[in-house]
């Protein structure tokens, strides 16, 4: 019984870490979120090790797609399904954080910035509490990173940059954080920083990471004259 309670507190299942979850982490790290979802689906069961990240990632992808359609009720239906699935496991902290983040993503799809901000603040607070206790937060993609992504999506670039800097301090300089800092720097007309961050993104790319649109974007940006000019020498 004690082992079960500990597993639930960790947001994991007593069935342990699965190869599907490991594969999902690897795919998400190279921006293949759909590949991560497919990996999790192959082992989807009552095990929270796959259940929570599966519905979380499905909801994030659906919310991003709904944004293209102005967040219409029909386009947000898959997000509502994912939120309901996670709500059913709200005794697990990771599921509750993921549910709140999907609520934020749903608000972002409708360009409801104030509502989105409140959800993000709550999700980040929950994740901070978890991490302070040495426990995991949202699975695969942290609340800190999603905060940056959503602020960027709704064109609040200063807020996005602050969120990504906070993410770097809390979870490390992941590729998602580096890309986010590059994109926000460009939109804030900080081209030297954009070049630096895109350069770091490309240099950190794994040899067998594929050629996703994010990598193509970074390489194209680095062809700009501002990025190709040599930095002034220091004496």
C-alpha cells in the first residue's frame, strides 16, 4: 500500500517506467510530438506513466490546431476530452498540472489572454511546489516551457521571453527553451540574441534528430547577414 501511495505522489504508476515513455521523451526532445503520442499510444493502459503524458500531449496538439480555427467549439472538442480524462486522475499531481495547462492552451486558442495567464500562473505554481519537494511536474514538457510557448502564440513577446528565461532557470536550457528565446528575440527586434539562440539550437541538434520544421527555421535564420557577420574582435 505504501509503495502505491509513493508512486501516486510521484505522478507515476506502480508498473514503472516504460520503454514507450522513454521513446516519447526522445521524440518530444526533437519536436516530434506526434511521434511521442504514437509511442505512448502503443503502451496506453491504466498505467499513469503513459496515461497522463498521452492525454496531455494529445490535448496540446489539439489546442494548437484549434488556434488555427479561432478556437471554435468544434475545434476545441478534442481538448475538452483530454481535459476530462486528466480530471478523472486529479489525485495525481502531474495530471492536475497537465489539466490546468490544457485549460490555458484552450484559452490561448481563443486568444483569451487574461484567462490564459491565470491558468498558467496556477500551473506554474503547482509545478514549482512539486519541484521544490523533489517531485516531477508536468510530463515531458514542463509548465514553464508551455508558458513561454503560449505567450509566444498569443503575441505577448515580453511575457514569452520572461517565461522562457524562467524555464531556463527552473528546468534548464532545453531545445524548446532555446528555440523560444530565439523566436522572442527576433520578434522583439533583438537580432544579435536571436542569432545566438538559433546558433545554439542548431549546434545542440543530435546527429539522428531528423529535419523538423524547427531545425529548418533555425538554419534559414542563420543565413541572414546579421547572423553571418563576424563578431567584433576584443583586445
